[in-house]
């Protein structure tokens, strides 16, 4: 039986490992932390409250690889579609519903565009020009799109200032976690094409009923163990040992353990790959990964004494915070001891990560009161600010040339992770896709049958 070592138990590592285990490979997963999940790990909220994801996440119906992963784990019923329109709310507390019609693409978007009445009619009609350009590559040649920013591309597509600030910019921030003046036009056009234009089902937002940990992290660990895989925590891989024939013989951990295998998948974030593989043939890959940079996300959880947000989620137009999600989970004992929770998300939040939590909570509360008058009579009970200074790679123009292929300079090593060249932004979907691709490559290298075919 061939043996493979997977380094990192984030979404990419878990999806790689499961596909290999399903195909009869002996799998060892080595994870630096004490728990699995990486950037979708679960944290304790304390005070008897239900555990939380370490940051608020949203998925879309177009997350095909993720939904297939969830289906393999038998947890599809733990995903729920966000029902009803997702409003954009302006600072004057006016609500502009963004909903989708049950019509074939692209007509499903007509209702969405009609509802955005904070934009003038001309602006709304012209939104379609950017959509058409995303599909056909107008506004810049498709292969040239990665060198210009999303703002410049939108301008080329004749989008005015109001349409950009009132509609496109919140979408760029939410999907690329990068300011619109830096964000890659190519990645944003891909998001529009695959996420919003493909059809109503693809564009429908999805949320886990409880946490992503319950949806796929914990089930993946159980499924791996059931297949005989060994998942080890607190194992910081510090180096790759050459086999003297252009490949790798083993990885070594910080505690000095040597773990040999026939093949290896490195599924760590772009900012960690350099520490593992810095010298010789890895140097240019590690340098490019470092050049990708990173971008912060802050999630602010606020518990109130009563519910006030009447939508599952809503966007702030022109706010410091970008999105708010209504979360109504139960505590472990079935009660709801923390009260009613909303999660506010600020993307591309680098300027805010050094700000104190008290100031951040005060700003969130002020924005809730201003944008949602119904929150004014609800009392804040407690808060939890979750800062991720390195939440995703920075999806800047030019990112395409810095993202690594699945193959590596070593013949028996493959790479996975949201930062590898998936053609997608740093997302759960990109991570699962990269994991599936790495597993398929390893199976070919080992001459093993793919158990999913
Ligand atoms: C706050 C926040 C909000 C987000 N929102 C969304 C969203 O709404 N929708 C969406 O699709 N995506 C979102 N994302 C992005 C998504 O979480 C990531 O793209 C995805 O989880 C990345 O998975 P990964 O496996 O590639 O990397 P990671 O999750 O980072 O996993 C890598 C793992 O490798 C381990 N590791 C690193 N170095 C070593 C080593 N030397 N030895 C052993 N182990 C090592 C790490 O500990 C980690 O567990 C968000 C991310 C954050 C942080």
C-alpha cells in the first residue's frame, strides 16, 4: 500500500486526505495546531454559548466542489440556503433589496438590479455592461485583465461612481478581500461570471446551519479515521528531506520526528510555505508566494437581549463594516444563554486590526443603530472581536503570476491551498478544488485508482 503525508489540516488538506484515503492510500495528516480546520476552525465563545466559527463565512451555490465534499461526508442537510432578498442598506437606513428571480440566467438578475433603487435608473441599466464584459472579456482582453484593478476595469465597462461605491465595491471586498483599487479585475470578472451570472442556484448564498466545523471539519476527521488514516495534531512540519533523486523522502517535525512516505502534499497557507521550503529549487516558488501578501478580516460578534435584524444577512453601503449576518444558534444545552447574535464583517481590514476592541465594538454598534433603526431599542449584552490579520492572500492585480501550480520542484510533492493557481479567489471552494486536484495528481504519480471515479 502506498503512503502519502498531507501537511496541514485546513479545508485543502482535509479534502486532499479524504480523496486519497477513499482511493486506498495510507494517509498521514500532520497539523501544527491542536485542532483541524485552519481558517475555518471552531472556537469556544464561553459563557455557555454555542461554539463559533473563527470568522463569519458565506458560501455560494456555485461552490460545486465544496458541495460535493459535503455530500461525500453525508452532511448536506447542514447547509441552508439564504432565503429571500439580501438587502443593501444605505446610511439613511433605506433598504434596497437584492433578490433573484426563478428565471433562466441571466434574467434571474433582473429583480436584483431593479431593487437597487439607491442607484439611478441609468446606473442600474448599465450594471449589465459589466456583467456582459465579465462573460465576454470586453473592457480588456481576458488575459490582460489580471494586470488591471477591478475599479479600472469597471470604469472601462462604463460604470459610474455611484454604481461602483453603491454596488460593486461591497462585492469586490466581500469576494476578494482586497481594496477595489488593488483587486485583480480578472478574479472579480471570474466571480461575476461563475457566481452571479451563471444562474439563480449558483448565485444563491449558503450558510452552515451551525458551524463549518460541524458541516465538514469534524465529519472529515471522522471519515478519515474510519478509513484508517492517521491525523496528528501539534505536529509542526519544519523541513522536507531530500531523497537524493529529485524527490522528498520524509518530512521532519519540530519535535524531531521523521515521517517518510511515497508522496507528499503541502497544504499550508502562502505565508507558511517559505519556512518549510526556502532553499534551492524551492526559492522562486517561496518568493512568489511571499509576494502574494495577505489581507485582514475582522468579524465582530455582538449578542443582544432580543432579535432585531429581519434578514439573514445585509450589506452596508458606505459603512466601516461591510456585511451583517443574523445568527440564531442554540447553546450546547439547547437554550440560548448569550442572547441573540449578529456577526458583522469588515473585509480588507488592515487599517483596523491594530485598533482596540472597544473602539471597534463602539463603531459597530454606532453603525447598527444608524443603518438599522430597529436595533436602537435592543441592548448589547456582550461582544467578541475576532481579528485575522492574515485572513487571505491579497488578490491584487498580477496575482496570477505569483500563484503556484499544483506541481512542485520535487517530483513526489504536490501543493494545495486556496492560494495555489485555482483561478478563484481565496475561498473554501478554491481550497477544496486545490485539494481534489492535488489528490488526483498524487494518485497518478502513485499509479493508484481514483476511488471517486
Ligand atoms: C475571517 C475569514 C473569513 C472568511 N470568509 C470566507 C467566506 O465568506 N467564504 C469563503 O469561501 N472563504 C472565506 N474565507 C477564506 C477561507 O477560510 C480559506 O480560503 C480556506 O479556509 C483556506 O483553506 P486552506 O486549507 O487553503 O488553508 P488553511 O485553512 O490556512 O489551512 C492550512 C493549515 O496548515 C497548517 N499548517 C501551516 N503550516 C504548517 C506546518 N509547517 N506544519 C503543519 N501544519 C501547518 C495550519 O495550521 C492550517 O491548519 C475566510 C477566511 C477568514 C480567515
